[in-house]
C-alpha cells in the first residue's frame, strides 16, 4: 500500500507561521527537476502563491523512513469543455449528469479535477525512490478524498505531446485524449487527457 511507502503534506500547512515558512523554504531548496524546468519553476515560484489565492494546492511527497522529499503533485478544480465526438457514448452519458451541454458547439462544459503538476525530485537521486505511476496514484488518492467530500466525476491533465508521456498517461493509466491546447505565448502544444472517477 502506498500510504506505508510514502506520505504527502499539503503546502498550506507550511503557511501558518514563520517557523513553518522557513521549513517550506528548506523543502523548496531541495527540489530539482532538470528534465522539466517548468515543473521546477512552478514549485519554487508559483505553488505558494497559487495556494494562497485558492487556485490550486500542492502536495509534497516524502519518504516515511527518512523524511526525504521525493516529489510533488498539484491539484486544482477547473471547468473544461469536451466535444462529444471525442468521447465514447458511455462517457457521454456520465458527463451528461453533471455537465452543461451546448448544442451549437456539440460540447459539454464540466467542472473537473485537474492534476496540474506532477514531478519527481531529481536532487541526490531521489527520483529513483518513487515511480511516476506512484506519484500519479497519490494524486488520485487525494482527488478521491475530495470527491468523497464534495462529489465530481472527471479528472483531467495536460501533457506535452511526446510519445513517452502520452503512453504513460493513456496506455498505462487509462486517460483518454479529448483535445489539444496551444499555450500562449510559447506556442507549446499540450494534449488534454480525461479520466472518470
């Protein structure tokens, strides 16, 4: 069971007092992600502000054996638009229960849980102590806890358009592509993937 192997802490628990904020700064200093600078930049320069403004919440993942920072994930709630031609009839029926349907565009607008960030810590080889699938499963666990308290059925994420990432999310973790989005101003293409709870 993953809860015996790892534990996670909500970033908000470090925002209450000066001592906690000092601990947070130490945690942030220990994080590196050279394979994706955006993931590192978000954690170090945006995660705290986003949590304070209730835009998203970041969770640090630690090892219970030595307290080492192994990675993090960030969750938000966001409305998404899903065109009906991109989803199966089964998914369509489930989304219809909670979605607003626009007949003109043939699309549903739904509230969804967004796995906004997912990143291993590459500092001192910590990335070898946790698998990407384990990090994703921990994010899924938090989303299931939120769903139990508040409802909701859809989870989505956005990934760079590369085969390794798309294979990880689609083939290994059952997310299904529903759209592609171009970021501004970089023009980077992100594949949007959906999974129902």
